[in-house]
C-alpha cells in the first residue's frame, strides 16, 4: 500500500458514485498486501492526515422489530439501511440513507453529528422526505467499528473499499472478525473484468456487514439466508466470534 500513488479527499469526491452497483468479496486480511501489489498500476489510495488506513464508526438505526434487517433477509427488492457514519480521522459525521432499488444502490446523505438515542430532528425530516417512513420508529440497532483502505481507479470510474478489524456491538453483545477483510466494488455498472475484481481472485458474494453483525450478536434472529456466509467465513479461517457480553 505504501508504494501506491496517493489521492486526496477533494479528488476522491469526484468519484462518489452515489448511484451504483455494489459487489463484495470476502478474504482473509493477510491476503490484502498481495491484492494491493497487483493494483499498484491501476488505482490510487486515499491518504488523509498522513494515513492510508482510516478509522470508521457506523451506527445503524432500525425499527424495534428490525424491519430493515428482516427485509434484507427476505430479499425484498426495495430495502434500505439507515445509519450515521463517522470518519474518525477527520472528526466528521454524515447521516446516510442507503436504498437498494432493483439491484442498484442509491445513497443519500447529509452532514450531521454523532447520534444519540434517536435521529436528530433535521436528519429525521430528511429521512421522512426520502422514504415516507415515520422516523420516530427508528432506534439504535448496531454499531460497527473498523478500519478502511479506500482505492479509486485512476480514471475515477470505480471505487474499492477494503474493511479490516471489524467489531460489532448490538443486542447486548459484542463480536469481532479480526482475520476478515471485506472488499467492496462500487461501479456505475457491473464490470467483473475490472483490475480490482481480477486481483482478488474470488467470486463476489452477497454480504451485508449490518445483517451479519446483527446475526452474530443475536443468534436467535432469523438467519437462514446468511448461513452460507457464516460457513464461508469459518472455512476461510476468519469467523465472527463473540468478544464480550454486556453486563
């Protein structure tokens, strides 16, 4: 990663791709240095505050009955995620509404601040205007802490994120996946021949950090459709395991 050419936030913002196709690949974290070496000639890496590894905290909101979780599990064609994303290196937070619409991901966001026990008023109005949902139904459901490497293709047509060191906190439990790396490809249209997808040497799979994190924290949740992902992580040697139980 240190040998890759750097890009700054201002340049990166020209490749936000808020309306996009997303695909994910799961790897062991010790495979990432080899992947980055193969991408040296085709991608820039984000460098911010002299660091190429950025700390993130994502705090999800859902209904008390976890409507968003269950709609994802049941493969509803139109579903959403509601979250506050904090960029720890820049001390900035955005409120985001991420919608899956017939296989495409559409993300709307606004600058905000770290959440309390409910949506801030302006964020609640923003959410209601996008979805028609009553924002008072939303409560904190899961917190995910991780570090991210962010790559952008040199022609700014593709972003690749690599998430590492994931820790999940929710449902009175904490879990972690220290050996896991999640590579996510954000493209205007699916391109399985992009240099990044070729470099990981794995087929994409459906994988939601939100759903896998919740299911790992609360095994009583319906999780049939996620069983193959849990088995894949075990086989990979990168399982999600219980870290601690809240008192």
